[in-house]
C-alpha cells in the first residue's frame, strides 16, 4: 500500500466522524432563548471534539507526510488510532446531553487517553521506517515529549472529573489541544531537505 491510500482512508474516516458528530446537533423547535440555552453544553461538547479531531487530522497529515514506505505495522497502528477516534461522537453526545456530568467527562477523558496512546503507537511505527534519517528521528523524539505530556494530562483528567470537578478536566482538554494546535514544521523541513539530496 502506498501512503496516498493510507491518507485517503484516514481522511475519509475522520470526515465521517465529524459528520456523525454534527448530525447529533439537532435544531430546536422554536426561537426563544429558553429553548436555545439547553443546547449550549451540546455545542461546547461539539466544539471541543471538533477541535480535538482537527488537531489529530493536521498532526496525522504531517506525520504521514514523512512516510516513504507503508508497512503493515504502520497500517495497523493507523487503524488502531482511527478506531479510538471513531468513538468520539458517542462520548461527545453523551457528555453534551448530560451537561458535562462527571461520569460522562470521565468517559471522554479515558477516550482521549486511548487516542493519545494510539497516536504514540503510530508515531513509534513510523519512526521505525526512518532507519537512515537521524534528523527525522530527532524531531519525532521532540514529538514524543508532547505525546507523553498529553498522556499524563489525560490520565490526570480522569480522577479530576470523578473526584474533584469535571471543569478541571475540561481545562486539561483545552491545555492539551493548545500544545498540539500548531504541528511541528521541522518534520516537513527535515523531510524536504532529505528529498533534495
């Protein structure tokens, strides 16, 4: 398999996930503020998940951009990531419908943790394909630190949602989103330099 098929499949799955999420956003019957107000938690939940998926899509694109040969390990690691991402609409709807109740936020935090672990597995699989590129290996190592911070943060979000306050977990979700918001352009630069020689 070449990486074009891998990217196209991943893009399609993520597009379907986002479509499923937006279809959960039902328009209210009526126009008063009292009718709109209960939808605010649903919209916030949707916004958080849309941002979450957008960040995964952008960083996934940058990561896959560096791949020269797609191995079966990379394919299965990618499928693993897509599986966990595909559960985001369920967690989003449950959390929004129940106004960020602690068990729903805990479920979201567990899912975010599993997505973070799956992305780290995909990174490791891709790093193995960089056998002769020490620059890309160095850059991926920097990405690993962001991955470790994310996994620790999501792990902390679980007990915070259950035993302290779900709002603190929400703040952690946004913190992790901020550190991943801008993908590492060094990946592209290193890959382009290698291709120019």
